[in-house]
């Protein structure tokens, strides 16, 4: 029997002895654990179990559900996309959600410290997770920037995107035309008034100061709500996590009363459904099924699950690290996964009821309506403008988007701050509010290009490249590190000790084989597809054409930026692994000790010293 098993056995005996002689009942003990904000290891803790649940729901139910999910449904054949979505939820989403909650609660650390404690060579997974979260927070706040702009626009007596479009001269058609003849008023407002968009991604143009100020407001909000970590964000979520559900219910009722709403709902649930405008098309009625043969459809479905469950961003690990060690994260994971997916479906029905009504009134296919951010800021806003009390519904919609987005930002920032606590990159003497202020200020400065005339192109580029491939890579190594490096039997034993439930054979098969193999298959298949069919971007051509945009290739510099977004995150995984094994292969003189993981190393060394000096086995167990 090795030392580790002796330590675990001794620690379990110690707990059993304490339980036998402690007069406090188990129910009272659980209540004490839930209410104790300062556990014995000195780590900050949630004020209540409800705060953790609401914060996690606020993290997972965000823009990914109401903005990104409908976009992907529309891009990949309507209801067809739901098939890979639910398959990915079962074989990848829930297993990885359990893994991340276990890592945080077991090791009481963020993503960097958690993976380091599994094995020193795995700390690169934590750094890759941190980088993905950082890039995602940058462009998510750009989406929040637009919602703030539309929020204030909704307060006007007449919604500005309901106004008439001007007549413009020139262009390829070479005669004056009204910009709304073949397009919509909301499209004109989005491209010309909000974005003042440049003709292509390489033309930066000038700053749009209105939306830049909205970007500043978004980062200031993040700072104010995160100034004391979970002590403030844990209270804010009582509003930001609950209000969106109330607003969404109101928008659902409004949307279902619109003429033609059921056209959009049928499109959402029926893969073979065609709009009246499509009936004359020679395309095969079941052509939407072709999307299932596209590897990128499966990659996007997996990425959507990761976005909506906040997997691979570090926030789930950070949140669970503030839980009492015996919290039943298994029930939390299942319950929150159900809430998340039901919310996505409910949001999908609401959005497609609204845009379906819009398509019905204009006698066009829903496929012809705007996609990307334009789905919310063009298609939905245009439909809302035609309803009674349009200002009220517009106000509710964009406040809801703001709260959904800001909740996700709280989680992302907390994930990064918790991870930094595991390093010596930030001196321990600096107060956390100062660290958060510096982080938000630095992020705002890096995000300033999103306020330029070509900013929307950059948002799309970040959405396409900053997370999809890196997220799959991180997820693959996450499940490998737990199931194969830490060991599936040890993991299941910890699982039972912490939750009272021992994973059955189905869960074991998922953790050991199905989840990692499916991730590897999607990664390889999608990489080959990307090399043969590169992603395009929508270049703006203006109101002088029958479509506002046309798909063109990214310029070389944009591909370079895309490469940086991809490789700067997941390359940490092989680099940190090589650094860990280098001294074992070539000798101790080749050891490279990064200050980034020094804090974790010092903590582990302190535990060992405490064990040697006091003989207290409980302090030697991670």
C-alpha cells in the first residue's frame, strides 16, 4: 500500500471518528457547511447554495442561448441542427460539466491550479483555458456594447430603426434607389447608423464614439459588480439571473401572438418545413439534411454546448472551487444542464416566432433574413418595431440581452481571477479590487478595435476562431487528464465520497472512451474540412445591391490573427508538458520553473512540510 493510499485511508478514518463523536446532526452539519463563508482552509465560499446555483445558471444561460444558438440553428438547416446539438449534450456536454465541477470542488483551485494538482505536466490545460476565456470575454463585451446602444435607442419616442430609409445614388446599379426597397429599415440602421461599417475588414476607418462609450460602460459594469468577487456578484445574480427568464416569458407571449409566428416555430422544429416563398424553389425539400454531413456543423454543435454550459472557459471550475467539499455537484450538473437546454429551446421558439412573423409578412424565406449579430439587431428588432408598445418590448429584449451577457462576463472574469490566484503573476499584496480594475481597463483598451468601423468584422473573426478549435482541444485533454492520468477509479471514488453517488458503467464508458473519441473525431474531421473549405466573412456592399453583404475570403493578415487566436491558447498544453518532463529526461539541470505556477508549487511544498513537522495527515492530502 503506497503512501497516498495510507494518507487517504487515514483521512477517511479521521473524518469517521469526528462524525461518530460530533453531536451535531448531519442536517445541521450540511446547513453549517452551506452557511459558512470562511471554510477551514481560508478559501472564500458562497454565502449560500442558492448563490452558487444562480451564479452558475447565470454563467451558462447567457448570450449563447438567446443569440448564438438561434444563429447556429438558422445557419445549419433549422431543426436539423438540434440533432447534433442534443447528441453533443449527452456524450460531451454533461460529462465535461461533471469533470469541471469535480476539479474545482476537489482541489479548491482555479483552472491552472486544478490541473497542476492532477499532474504538473497538465498545467498547460489551465493556461489554455485562461486564454480562451480572455479572448471570449473581449468579444462578448462587444456584443454587450451593442445591446447597451440599442437599450438607449429603445427609450426614444419612435424607434429609430422604424424610420424611413434615405435615397442613395451611385453604385453598380447606377441609379437612385431607396435603401429599403430590397432590404429593411432595421438593416439600414444597423449597418449605417450603429456600425457605420467600413467596406471590408482591412479598412479600419475611424472610431464610432457612441458604441465605444457603450463598450466602456460594459467594462465599468463588470468592474463594479466584480469588485469584491463572489461576495458582490453572488448578490447581483439574484437580479441578473432571474429577470431574463421573466422578460423571455413576456417576449414569448408577444411573439406567439404575431401573424405568421407559427411559420418560424415550424422551421425550428421541422427539418423538412419550407416557407411559402421557398415553394417555387427547385431545391430538394429535404436538402436541410445535408448539413449533417458537414463536419463543421458537428463542431459548431459541440462548441454551442461548450458556450452554453461555459465549458472550457474556467468559470465552472472557479465557481465550484468555492463550494463546501461535500456539495452534491452531480445533481447540480444534471439540473443546470436541463435548465440550460430548456432555456435554449424556449429562446429558440421565441426568436423564431418573431423572425418567422417577419419573414411571413415580407413573403421571404427565413433563410434570407440576417444572420450573425444581425439576427438579434436586425431581424428581431425589425419585428418588434411593428408591434403595439414597441418601445416596451424593445426595452425588455435588450435589457434581457444585456443581463444575459453581463452574467456570462461575471463568470468569465471570476474564472480568470481565480486562476490568477494560483500563480505569482499578480503580487499577493495587491488588493483584488485593484487587480480587477486593472484587468477591466486593460481588456477595454484591447477591445477598442471593436469600436472602429471594421469592428463588426473583428467580432465575427473572434467568434469563428478564438474558441471553437481551442475549446475542443482543451475539452479533449480535460477528460483525458481525469479519466486516464488521474484514473477513472480514483475519480469515481472521489465522486462517491463527495456526492454519495458512484458513477455507473455508462458514465465510465463516456468518461474513458466515448467523450474523448468523439472530441478527437470532430477535431480531425473539422480541421480537414477547414483546410479544404476555408471560412468566409460577409463583406459589406451597401444598399446599392440586392444583399447588404457578400461572402469573401479573409485577407492574409486576418488569417494571421486567426492563427494567433488559435495557437496562443492550446500551444500551452504541449509546452508545459515538455517543461515538466524535460528534467526527467535530460536531468535536473534542465528544469525550468515558471513564476506562473510557483504559487501552486509553494502550496504543495508547504503541505509536505506541514506533514513532516506535525504528522497531520489531513493537511497532506490535496
